[in-house]
């Protein structure tokens, strides 16, 4: 190992004295010793806990929740702070619902009916985007009514708009601050990391303690999830302004405020619009999940379909969610491009012509809004145009066909994963004493990372024991590891295929984009229909959720291999298989390790969803805490356990990714 490689390995958080091959041997030795010891001590110190059993910690959390419930109407903190925030948020969402979705102000219909809403959305798309985006927007909004889900779609849109406005009011100023202040940026970055890596379900239960179930809690949960992209991307845009441009402004006598207002913000406008786009996408994804705490809209339809195994109903609602995501994404993306074009080329048309266009669009929109306010036919979407029942019937028929004709294959897959991967992993983890698993995890951290990660791992193990949910945590860890193995198999196979072929990349990448933007509940019900309410259903849903990021990272790593290395191997007579296994995959090792790291995090984020479909363990504990007050403390503890598992696994795998990347660069 050269001095440069040793330095890079050290910076990657690794042990300088252990090159890659001896490190693999040492990891294998640790696993072998673990299995050998497990044979003699299995079943000891595993801390099993029944579904309705509580530890003293869980009881104390329940008691704390009861104190909060009882003090809601007399504690000054609630009376003069929390309750006012809850009232404000509830009224904000209710006001938007009154405008576009719910009967209000003594009317049997909302203020603006379906025709007016379609007209306003289309006008916004036309003025901020282009004609193609406007036509897509009109068709997308009309499809909500055609699917028979107009009111539910508008409820989702209302909650999304309220949450996005609050997220931007918080995120853009903080992003500007982080962009101009290195100190504040260093302070806020760890908090944003925590907010983005913490599973969204974890903070739903605590929010209901303060804001009760309903729109207020759903809005706060959505803001927590959606505000980090607004802060990060705004800060990035502010920081990307060239120093020479800022120096020119200072030399002309601009103050810091003038430099921000007249230089930084205008030049960062396009990036800020991208931040708005990402905030909207995050909010739309979260308002669906927030249906678990009684958020109005399409998410509630999907959750009900989960409970009744109504595959057609869930698919129809999921289709409406995907259409809304596509429309909002295209409109904000088109707005960003328009900002960029105007910034580079200036105004291509005279201001008079632009004002005339705006006036004509606003006039037509105003007429349509008035018609939707006055006439029932323009306010209530015509029921005879409801095509949703045909979509549901078709999906139900397809599901029944798949169940009848694919049962042999799905059963074989389920048995293979259960007996070949899941049961052995689970037996080893749940049957090992806590101190043995803790020692193995610490050994892994020592081999793959550094002293800091070893300390983090030790603290996480102690927290899992202290939370009283050790065995449930091990069951969840087993499912997570199995799902990650499947994610990496899919990631390597498809990622190599994409990385080696531009045509395949063009065909597969839109599918991966859809998988990343589609809410998990949408594809959970079809999987549930095929595999039933089992652990395998949860694992497959996690694979669908996590595979896109692993595939993309692997493809980028393969594509990043130096062409000269590929050409040299080809000239030496290497076959395609040899080229992949001996050159491209080894040289993309850093990308593969990063893909495994991100796959773990994404899989863990699906733990609670798995609890809805028979996965049990920590996911079930969190879900039970929502529905049963006596299990609220256990549910909160389970949420913390998920975060602890995520932190531990993320730290270990990130350190391994840094080391692999450093070794790959050193090999070059």
C-alpha cells in the first residue's frame, strides 16, 4: 500500500494497517465466530417482549402522554402557544378546502368549483411554463374528476399547498441565512441530516400528543419532511454566486443587504425554484403518509384500501397521486426553465405584448371561475363522467388473474426468500444474546470504520437494550438486511446493464424516477394482493422503494470507470463477463458501497409501512401505538429504536463507502 493510499484510507475512516483483502478475511472470521458462539448460547439474554407487554420505560412514557393530554386545557404552554398553532394550522387547511374542495360559507359546494380550479391551474402553468405544460395540467386536473376522486384530490392539494407555503416561508429565509453565513450553515446541516434520515413515521406519534390527530399534525409532519430541501437548495443557490460578481458589487459601494437583494437572490432565483419543486414533491409524498393521523385526501383512500384489500380502489387513488405529482413537477420545472431563459436572454418579447397575454389569460380564467361559483354544472364534477369504476374493475380483474395464475411463482419466491435468507438471518439475530450481537456490530465498526463510529455503535446498542425492544429490533434488522441484499442484487444487475448501455438507461431511468416519486402506499396494495399479509410483502415493498437509488448509483459508478481501463481490458481479450467482474465492478467499488449504504437507509424508512402488512416487530409497534393508547409509550420507543438502528447502520456503511471510494481512487 502506497503512502498516498494509506492517507486516503485514513481519511476514509478506515484502519490504515488493514488493506481490502485482509479486512474481508477478518469480517468473515467475525461472522464465523458469531455463528460458532451462537450454537452454544442461543436463546439467552434475548429480552423477548410480547405484543401487549410493556417495560417500565413504556409505562412512564404512557404516563407522560396522559399528563400532556390532561394539561392541554389548563397548561399555559398549550393554552397560549400549542393550541394557537394548532388552531392556525387547522384553519389554514380548512380555508383552502373551503375554496376548492368542501362545502363552505353556507354553500352546498366549495367557493370555486371544478371548472374554476382547472382554469386557475392551467393559467398558472401557461403563464409560468408553456402551452405543453398547460395542456398537461388541464388533462391532469380533469383526470381527478374522471377517476371519481375530485374531492379527495382537492383535499390532498389543499393540505399540500398549506404545507408548502409554510415550508417555503421557513425554508427560504433559513436557506438564505445558511448561504451567507458559514457558521449558521455548519449549525443547521446536522439538523437537516437528522430530519432527512429519520423515518417519517417516527415523528407522527409525538406530534399527535401536542396537536392531536387531524390537519394540524399532518401539516407539521409534512413541513418537517419538506422544509430541508428548501433550506439546502436555497443555500446552495446563494453560495453558487460567483465571488467575482459579489466583489464587483462591493467595489461599487453595495452594502451586504443590497448585495443580497440585488445580486445573490436574482442570480439564485433558478436554483430557488428548483428548491420549490423539491419541496412540493416532498410535501405531496408526506401528506399521503400523514393519512395515518387522519390527514384528509387521497392518502386516506389508500389506507382504507389497505385495510380491506381493495386493490382497484388503492390503484385508482394512487394513480391520482402520481398524476398530481407529475403535474406539479412539470409546472415548477417549467417555471425554473423560464426563469433561466429570461435570465440568460433577457425579455424576448416586448412588455406590452406580455401584458396583453397575461390580461387575456386572466380574463378567461376569471370568467371560468365565476361560472364555477354560480352554476352547479361547473362546480360539481359530472358524475356520469366518472370512469374510475371501470379502472377499479379492470385492476381488480387483473389482480384476480395474477393471483390465480401466478400463485405458484409468488409462492416459490416467498418460500425461497423466507427459508433461504430471512429465517436464517432472523434465527441468528434473535437467538443471539444481546451482548454477542453488540460485540459483533462493534467489531464490524472497528474493521470498517474508526473509533468514532465504534463509540456511536456502542451507544446505539446500549440504547436498543434500554428501550426494551431488543428482540423486535433484531427482527427488524433481519428483514432490513434481507431486503438490502435483494436491493443490491437488483441494483448490480440493472445498474450494470444501464451503465453499459445508453439505450437501456433511457428506457429504465423513467421507471426508476416513477418508483422514487410514487408514494409507497400506491404499490403496496398490489404487492399485498399477490403475496398476502406476510413479512415478504413488507420486504418486497421496501425493495421497490429502495432499488431505484441503488440502481442509479451503481449505473453512475459503472459509467464513471475510466474508458482507458475498459479499452485496455478489451484489447487484452477480456470477455464481457470478465470485463464486468474483473474491471468495472472492482473499479466502481465506492459507488457500490454507497449504493448499499443508501439502500439500507431507504429500506429502514419502510419499516413502519411493513408493520401495516404483517411484518411485525418495530413497524407493528409503531402502528399499534397510533391505534391503542395503552401502547402509545411502546410505539414511541419503537420509533426511537428505528432511528437508532438507522443511525448505527448509516454510520457504519457510510464509513465503509468512504474507505472503498478512497481505495478505488488510490488504485487509479
